[in-house]
């Protein structure tokens, strides 16, 4: 537990070193002079959206009301759908605790899958990391497998989960869909959406379709053959650092005690913002410690099994 707490503290200090808020298709961070809240990034995120046949939902593993609402409203006619999420390989695995937010995202995705009773595809963008970071192809592929262990350790069901890395999987129907998307987006639109400039190499310009087409069921004929109209639900979230996270507290202790916060969790004023954050850190420390233990049990054979191109006959069961 002590190691996990130290890891969370280190992560918080590292993130607080950011100088400015950055919100774009490739990076999200909050800096000294700004807080990353839903209201501050909604307009930026909207400009980076690509039109495709998918739906997006914000979900938290502990917010059963949100998940239940999604379950009730996502398919009123009983139509099936699948979940799509992804992760870019990182040099530091989640066991370092500096990626506790990635653990949270993984747990959120698995909670959505369990509550909504649907299959899940997880994309590991090892090619993206090669294009954007100073990594070799082999190192990017190695990190993808290590990060697959992080994901598997969160408890995903192998009968309903398909994990794939771009370097290993892209081709066939997936690549055909990439070309369809690429032909629909002009260079002018790409620059406006993703902020490319003339100094960027062409690998960056060609990458967006790779992350777009997992939302098309026809990209996975081994899973969804004959189900080209299947809907895709994308759980999404935004990273926040402890110091700049919006928590709903009043401007002073006196006002907070008198008026309470504007969030349900502590609106009656019995807890201060700092107390809420400290409680969150304690919860995250336990989550990370549990994840460390689970990850130590994940083998290479388990990674191979999750990443095998195979049908999932019980994925909607």
C-alpha cells in the first residue's frame, strides 16, 4: 500500500509540472493557470470529432446511475452494439502507479461492458507511438504487449474482449475502411481538425483513419460478419490532475460550510475539497495496489489469447 501511495503522489507531482493546459486530439493536460473541466474542453473536443456511425458515453466504474441510464436508453428497440476503446503504449506500465488514470479508464470500460452486456474491442496504437515518440518499431510493439497486460489485469472477459495492436492487425477489411475514410477527408479539413503543419511528417497525416475505423463493425469480419449496421459505443473521459480538478467547492471555507458544494457527493458541506481529494487518493492507492497484484499473474500466453484473431460466439450472451 505504501508503494502505491508513493506512486500516486509521484504521479500527481509529475502532472503538476505541466506549464499550460493542452487539449487536442493527441494530448490532454491541465497546467498551472488553468483547470481542465468539461466546460473548458467541450468546444475543442467537438472540433476534433470525426463523423462516423458511433455513440459516445461518459462512464465511471462507481457511477451506476450513469451506466444504468446508458443501458436503458442506448438501445430502446433492443438492437445490439459493441464497445470500442484504446490505449497508446507507454514506457511506464500501470504497475508504476503513474498511470492510475489508465487503470481507471480500463475499469470504466469493463464496467460498461458488464452492465451493458456487449463485446469490447481494444486498440493498442503502437504505430501512433512510433510516429509521435522517439521509439523504434520493436520497442513500440513490446510496450503494446506490456500494456495489454495492464488491461487484462483489470479483469476483462476473454469471451467478450478482443485486444489488437495496429502493427499486427491492420490489413484486409480494416485497411479498406481506412482508405474509405482517408478519401473522405481533405487536407484542409485534416489541418483544421488535428492541427498538422508543414513541418509534420506524412506519417502523422495518414494516422487518423487508423483510430477512426474500429468504430465500423465491418473492420472486424471475424467478429461482426454480416452485421455492418451494428452500432458502436465509445466510452470516453478526460484526464484531470489533483491540483486543478474541478470539485465544486466554494471560494472560502466559510461559504463552503454555509452553502455546500454544487456536487451531490458533498453538497451539504460536511467535507471540504481537500478532504474529498485525499479520500480519492486513498481509494486510488488501493485500486493500484490490487492491480499490481493482478498484473503479476498475467502471462505471455494470456496476452496471446486475448489478441488472437478469433470469433467470440458468446459475446452478446
